[in-house]
C-alpha cells in the first residue's frame, strides 16, 4: 500500500472524519502513536491502515485492498 492508497482508503472508509482520526486517534497497533506519527516514523502505510481498522472496528472484509483504484480496462 502506498501513502496515496492509505489516504484514499481513509477517505473512503471514514469520509470527512478521516483526517481527524489520522491525526488524533492513538493506535495501539503502532506503538501508541497516531497514524500520522506512525507514517512519519516510517511505519508502512498498510500496517498503519490495519492498526487504524482494528482500533475503529472496521470489518475485515473492508480492510484488504482498500484504497486501490479499479484496474484500467
């Protein structure tokens, strides 16, 4: 997952509240950092995404592949 895919996944899943979650919610899955802090520290965007999903109870079926664009045809 790239940073752009992370941003898209957050926007798709959380809408306008996503930015607040990324900057304010402390995630236990990334050493008690916010998503923004974890990304800045070099944690892989996919790991941050999974930690955010776990903390906010996003169903497992909406986690994998989130943020990816539909393939071109």
